[in-house]
C-alpha cells in the first residue's frame, strides 16, 4: 500500500498522458506497477519512487510508466466475425463504394503486440476473394513502445498462437523456432508500425477506408472517447468503415456515423 498522494500523482499523470483512468477503487492495481518500477530503477521503496518522479520525469521514466499502465491484452482473430466480415463483405463494399481507388488504406489504431493487423492481413489473404495484398496500405499504431517492439518482431509464444488462431492459419503463416512461432516476414513487412497516442496526437485527415479501433476506448471516460472518435471520424474517408470491439458502441457520441450490418458482424460507416 502506498500513500494516497502517491496513487493520486501517478493516476493523474497516466490519465493526463493516455486518458487511461485508474479510479480510486482501482488504485490497488498500481501496486504491482510500482514494484516493477522500483526494480527497474533500482530503488528502495515506493517513497523513493514517488520522489524520483515528482522531481523530474525523464523520457525513459515516462515510457516505462506508460508501458506498465497500458493493458495490452489481445489475440489473433479476436471475435473472428469482424475479421471475416472485413475480408469478405467489407472488401466487396469498398470495391463498390470506391470503384476508382487502386489501393486501400487501413489502420489498426491500437494494435498492441500486432495480432490485430496480422489478423487483418491473414483474413484478407485467406477469407477474402483472392484479394491482392499489394493493394493494401496497412498502418498499425499503439502508445506502448514495448507492445510495438514485440509487434515488430513478429515472434509469438506457443500460448499466444493457440489463442484464437485457426490451426490451418498457424501452419500457413508461421514457422516454429524452438519454443517460439515466427510470422511469415513477407506478411509482417506489409505493416507500417508507428507510435501514436490516440488522445493527444493528430491523425491524418480523410485518409482511411477502414479503421479498426477495438478494445481501447473502454479504458477512456466519455469526454475522451468523444474526442478520440471525432478524430477517428475525420480520419476516415466519407463512406469509410470503423470497427469497434464487441460490446463497444457509439452510444452517447455524436458523430456522423451510422451502424452497418456487414456479413455476420457490425461496423460503423461514415456518412457521405
Ligand atoms: C486491450 S489492447 C487491444 C488491442 C487490440 N485492438 C485488440 O482488440 O485486441 C488496448 C491497446 O490500446 C493501447 N492504448 C491505450 N491507450 C492508448 C492511447 N491513448 N493511445 C494509443 N494506444 C493506446 C494499449 O497500449 C493497448 O495495447
């Protein structure tokens, strides 16, 4: 247990820089993070940690804290239906809606350790109608530098590839190296990874045909959710699609997007 001012300081810092909310009842979840930081910076206890952080936060201290305070839970083909719908009905929709576009811009806006953008490519390649992957520009971003590092390595544990990934796709796209599984490099190199803070960074305008923003806004309060979704909407081309997580919705958010049934999944389409 730390002093109340310590929890307050760290939770306010994390909220200000990421929008991730640690409410008073969640303060105990910071304890394990404090312990990791104490080890990382070779300190004696929480009090030393607090004094270090209130004096001056270096970029390294900032990154380590933010990495620890994000929840990077993800898995391949999470909820499966959105990926199938994206590859089949989503691509048919894009071809009809944007008949003159020679390539498509997709964005996985909180890609964590890379399972989401890789699932998008595997879905296009395996569930789609002979779709040519050369026509895809896929960007993937996250605020967590550790998560991005892993995403860029394309290496997963046996447990990670067993979660959600159909066996035929595991065989098709991965090679086993001792205890690890490595994604086909020709797939990985199609993804352009970057660090991006959804809350504080600007997004490109009217750029994307499809944005996946799944299981990230659940950690934000309503004001921040509205702010981020307004930017996501601006980043989509009119007629572009947005996929949210199962159970996430635009309730309480006033942006020009309407829900659309797509195969066996739901997404949102930007009006226009
Ligand atoms: C639970 S994971 C979801 C990953 C993936 N989209 C999925 O559905 O499986 C949430 C991710 O959002 C990232 N995140 C949290 N706040 C963020 C912010 N303000 N800007 C960018 N990414 C953020 C976290 O680092 C984490 O990797």
